[in-house]
């Protein structure tokens, strides 16, 4: 089953000593007990300006009722990566969102 993906925030903190990126959004789940795991895609895609992330819905074994399940991704960076956008893929569906840089 395809999973609708939405990204509502992508920030890249480039302040000295705290260089990290975090992404927040939702993936449509089938139960209120579902969770979402997100990690970097390996290998990354052909466009170095897009950070690719993979999302997986983990079945929580709760009562069936489709609803958006929030996800959060955070990772430490070097600060010199060429990213301008993030793309999250889940079960054949994807969403792309611009990254805000904070310095």
C-alpha cells in the first residue's frame, strides 16, 4: 500500500559546534500505534543537492484506522554538504522540501 508523505520542516543548523540537520513530517499509517523510522538512503541519488531519506512505517499492532504518523530525523553534519532540498521516500511515495539554513 502506498504511504502519503508530507514534510513540514527541514532546518539545517550551521552554527559553530552544532552543525546538524533535522527534518519533520508525517507518513500515512494504518493504526494509531504505528511509528515511522527514517534514515539516510544509501547510496544517495544522482543529484548531490538533494538529501535522500528513506522512511518505513512500523506496524504498531493497534486498531486499524488510517491516520498521519509523525516522523523526526536528525543527524550531525560537516556543514559543507551541497544540500538545498530533502526528499523523503516511503513505499513508492515521496515528498521534496527546501532546506532552511540557520547560521
